[in-house]
């Protein structure tokens, strides 16, 4: 079993065939009280978990938003878009089947963003990124990553899986930044800068 912390540096994924990363959050009233606050909480907020497959230094595929199987073989699969933050457990997940990832993919960067217009990290509470070893059809949590509440940013680079020779490593990043909402190229530039 692996355990992950940012301060530990990259972890070897030897023996890990499947990895899942999930994001969960709760809707909040934000700074609005009364009726407006209740309406905001009922509507929820839309955060997005996105995995970007990188070839060398170039982003080449994106899992998330409206793309659930960008590599076409199930090796990088997204669970679908939760637009409210309601429900138990993870609201969105990405699962990687390392044996099926094409050899030209050198890394996969996992980011979460308040990507769509009128969405905001500040309109969500209890944001949590969980990393699971999903080898053998079971899921065992190996990390729970919490972004800072002091940030006014709308993106968080969560983690990065990368090839070293014939094996994979995973590094916890947990760094926030600003991404122009609705701009996929800004999203990808943010991911490859990590």
C-alpha cells in the first residue's frame, strides 16, 4: 500500500495497476444569508475534476467536462459531471488503468477547477481530493488532500502521475492558481505548468 503526502515527494506506484482520484464538496450559502443563501445552497455549485494527459510537454487529451473516455480505450475514465456537489462520497472521479495508457503519454495531471462561469471555490465547502489504489477491483484510500481556504483562486493542481522508465510515480501537488473560466487552453496551460 502507498501513502501520499506532499512533503514526502513522489511515491512509486509499483504494484498499483488502477488509480482513482475523486473530488467531493458541499454546497454552501456563501456570504449570503436568508432566502438568497438558501437558494444558493439549494442550487449548489459546480466544480470540475479534470485529468489532462500530457505527451512530453504538450497536453494532448482531457478527461472531464464532456469527455469521459478521451483515450478511447478506458485507460483514463471520468465518472461524469456533478453540477451541484450533492450526494454522498466523491462527486466526480477519474480512474487510470496504467497498463492501458498509451506509451506516448508521459504524465497525467489531475486538477480541480471552478471552470464554468458563475462557479466558485468560495461557493463550496469541505472540498476534498481523495486518492485511491483501485488495484484488483477494490478501492483503498491512500491520501486525502485539502486545498487551503485562504485562496481566492479557482483552480487546484491536485496530483501528477508520471512515467519513470517502465513504471509510474505519483506526486501530490496541492497548489492553487487562477484559470480563466470557460477557457480550455488556460486550463491546459495551468496543468502543464505543474
